[in-house]
């Protein structure tokens, strides 16, 4: 989320695509209603279903799931064709002027360098021309035929309103109305914000869905400004914190990378992370990578991480594949290559794709440990519940160990919301029964493992034996201790690099923020982006001052936001080349002739002159990227690819099935269905009355939405002889479910390339445990395929068939 929930009130146009904020984020949606009530903001919703968000929208347009890139590329084309571009922003704050290598091209749905056997690209041609001075070559006039701007114009030229209608099923007049409303936000004094969620991420082209809207926002000049931005609506209260702290399988905390097997030593690892600026005078803040990495290693291994052993670089695992994400782990489990699985606060039987494969994989384990405050379907995957979980219990030999944990209301610690605000909370009650805090459980597991390594040795016990565990009570580290460890401290006395006579931080003291991190082993920090959350000033996450000068929505003294308490990322882009706000009425920061100041923490060095340093300080270019170079596996520009299961062939390139570099295992290819057998386009979604798989244990929520259902149009119901409230069977190539039918006007057939496409909506909150009636979920039907860049499964677009049936048999 580039901005914050509270900043949405500053928008002139709110666009909800790939989400249903009123339903899934009802508290945050308050700020949309604030924008509508006090600024006269308009709300656009583009969605396959007429949702609760659409019911309060100023304009709604239907779209077939999985076609958002075609829609947004069409809007980009509309803006280019109609000169709806914030030119000063685009020329100076994006890479529109950069010249791309002659070898790069795009033809027949593929970029240069594609290897069909490997299902991957050689991305060496996806880069800039580098001049003799070592910097990227640019043409600020945008006349060069190989500049990014002209390549982008050519790339989106096919996405006419007529083509958008063919692919997306969005009527031409509705598409043009949406495009017109978005394009008006190219004015420096009219801002648009994008709100998206899992409706964009859970696709085989999910990353590119988001990137396409980001490119549109850059062309309109809406990144870094009040009321603008790309706002990812995270589901749980702490999903943002999950990714920040490194719980993704290929990352360390603070979005540092786990080394690969090719990076055999620390110098090799660092050689690709220098990130030399590609234009003169740019910041390229990742040049500080070594400071962040070494400080993390010191937090992990303390005195055992020394310059002599490259700060314990060899203690880290080295990936032999890009990531051990959930798809890969369960593929390996299904192949019998995994003995045990720790499942902490998650419910794979309902949450991972192709439930039949998930259950089969768990059945091949020797042991499964679940850590959860509730009885989950995963803990009970071996129980037979009739149609709801039809397994042969006697044949499953997996030993299941349940470790009951506390829920968030029984814990102390921090939660990081969508807007990067790290908010401290205190326990409201004591754990019931045998429930224990996760910190205690993890502490016990570690201490016992370390003792086993001490007694029995092992191939390489050093990372376990030398792990830093300096807590007052080693049995259970406290949230306060962990927060301070994450913030970071000075291991030795730190002096000012420009004046060694001045002491910046005494040894043992907490760092002010990550600007004080060093790469020589004199500092530690568990997660550099969180540094500043708890320093010598105290627990900044616990601050609750809601003072907001000039009603900006920043609330700088309410809790702490990473990085550096900044509320709007790239906020230097809110001002023109002279440092003056594009819109004086929505100032964030401005240049006063000697420094940047204003209502937010500047996302630039405070004394960096506006003409000299670009706003996008994390990028080597200093500007944002309309052309992603080789950083995206599936292309430097977003291209429309159909979901792997699609009701119509790819209109642009019929021979291509799905994203050509998406995560697909060979064993799963045979389980992809076709429109001949499965003619209807299904999607998953959430309901306000339930929270994932938790609240079905609560009788109140179970009463509010008591029974599993699927949602279909009146037209499809008539075609299939389905009655409102009647039982239906919905099945795919991978599984079958039974549900009550909700027949509604909220879903209408879409005409896509001359074919009527019916949509089937499937909510996900039911299972066979809890207080609610037993039910199924969409993951019984969804394909085992993931996004090309981050491997997120494709839950939002798949094929099914449907028919009337009888009630399921339960046990």
C-alpha cells in the first residue's frame, strides 16, 4: 500500500478492481465513504459480480475474471490516444525516456528469449542501452523509436475498446465511460486511487495485474500524491507483517533475499546487489543492502557472526530452486519427499488449491504438527465426514500433533495493517485450557532441538548451536524483547562517519532508525524496514496521538509506519521538478530552497535538490518503471494471457494456454479442464459475516451465514433447471462439491468473443469443523497452478460444470 487507509479520503476517484472492499474490508471502506461525502469523490467498481461495493458505486462495469490486464491496457491506450497524460510527471518520474536494447521485442504473445522447454525466458535483451559513461541512455523528447514510451504505445495498440469487449465481456460503452473517468485524473489537481485485493493477486498473471494499474497510475501522475497510489487491501490484520518479517519462502526479513546455491560465498551474493545508479546522482538506496544484511546476521547469530566468517553467511540455507512456496512443498509432499510438516496458524485443507491433492499429500507424511487456537480441517484431515471429507481413515498413518495456541486477543505484540502501520496491542484475556503463546511453543521447540544437536551433533549443527537466544526467559521470549531486537541496537559505540569525535549511539543502546545501520558488524537489526519502531524514545508502535495538522490523514503520531514513519511512499513525487506541490491544496511535502518539509516524512534525503534526485529512491534509475527490465519473469510489459482454464481461447494468441512462464507442475497439467467439458467460469470470494475459516466456530457468525452456497445468474439457473435454494453439484476436473443455489441478478452472463459466458461465484468460509453447518469451499475445485512471479495460486478463475442434485451425506 503506497498510501494509507486514512489517505483514501483525499481521493477524487476511487477505483475498486480485484477486490470487494465494502464486503471484505468494511472498516477500511469507511474512508471511501468519507471521500464521497466530503470531496464528492466518485467510486468505480469493475468486477464479475455486482458486489456490496458495487451497490454504493457511482459506476459499475462487469468484467470476466482473469482479463484485467486487457482492460487496463485498454485504458492506458485510451489515455495515450486522447492525450490524457501528466506529461511532466511521466517524462521526469518514469523511465518513459529510456532507450531499450535493439534485441528486445514482442511477437505472437511472447517476448524475446522464450524457451518453451524450460517455460522460461532469457531476459538479457529486456534492458536499457548503456552509454560509454556507464549510464542508461535517455531521450527526454520521447522521439526515439526504441524509447520505453514508444514501445509501450506499440504494445498497447491492440487493446482497442472493441478488443477489450471481446476479451473481457465489458460492453464497449461501459469500458469507455470507465476509461474517461480514469483519464480525467491526469490533471495535477485531480487524483485517483486504486484499491485491490486477492481478486488481482490470485491469478497466474497476478503480479502483472497489479503492475498494469501501477503503470496507469504513473502515467496519470497519481503515485506519491495524497488521494492516489496503489493500495493493496491485506486480508488478515497482519498479512502485511507476515511478508515484511520474511515468512515468504524466498525472503529474509525486510525483503532481503535468501541466497541461492549459485551464490556460493558472501562476495558472490553481494556482487549482484550493489545496485549501482543507472543515472547520474541517483540514490539507489539498495546500495545499503550490505548494512541491512550484516545487521540481520548479527541479530541472528550475534558474536558468532564475524568479518572472518563473512558474518555467518554459510549458516543461511541456499535455495536450489527459486522458492519453496506452498505449491512446491505440497508437490514434494505428494511425491513422498517430505516427512514432516509444521502448520502454524494456517488451514491448508481449505486454503490451498486442489483439495484432493492436499489431502492426499498430508496422508503421505510421517507426522504433522498444527499450531492453532481452533480445531481446523487440517488437524482433522484424516477423519471421514461423509461427502464433506470422504477419506479412508484406516489407510492414513500420519501422526497428527495439535499444539493449541492463543488468538490475537490473548496476546501482546504488534499488528501491521495494509498501510504499513505497525500498531501495538495488549492482551484482553488469558489463554484457555492448555493453550500457550506461540513464543512459548517456538521457544520450547528450539531449546529442545538445540539440546539434541548438542548431544548428537549433526552434519552442520553450527546455525542451531550458535543462534542468538539472549532473552530474560529463554523458555518464552517476550514481545517487547523481540520488538527491540527487530528495531536494532549498537553492538559497539557508533561514531559519526563524518566526525569520529562525535558519538552517535553508545554500545548497547537501541538505534534511532535504519540510517544508523553499519556493514562492519557494529550494529544488529532483525528487520531493517521496522527499525525505529521501538528505540530509546520508547515503543513508537504504542503511540495514540490522533492530532492531524490541516486534516491530511497522515496522523504521524499515531503508532509507527515503516519505513521511518513515512505514511505515503514516494511522496517526493507529489511535487514538481522545482519541488512545489502539483496540487497546493493537497500538499504532502515541498522544497523550501534548502530542505524538504511538510506533513509527512520525506521519501528522499531532506537536502536532496528537487532537480537532482529522482523520487523513486529504491530504484537504480531514480524513476519508476513503465518497462520493468528483466525483473518480472513474464515480461517487462503486461500482456493478456487467459487463465489456464478459460471459457474462450486467447483472442490475441489462440495457441498460448495460460501464462507461458506461470508455476505449473507436470503432474497437474492433465487435471486442467476445457470449456467443452466445463463450460462455466467460476471464481471464489468472501463474505462480511465470516472471517476466513475462523468465525464458522462462532455461533453468532454461523447464524448470520449458516449455509454454504454458490451464486449463479437467473439465466444459468433457467438453462440448467436450477431452483432458488435448491441443491446443486458443482464440479471441475479436480473435485466436486454440493451447495445451495443462490439465484440472483447480481451476476449476469457476459458476451466474450461472441460467446455467452456464465459466472459461478463460490464463497470460501465453510468446512467440516466448527459451529456452522458443514460445507465445502472453492479449493476443492481450483487448479494447482501459480503466478509467474510469486507463485500465488490461481483461485479466482477456473472452469466448472453445474447441475441440480440431492443433499450431501454428512457424518
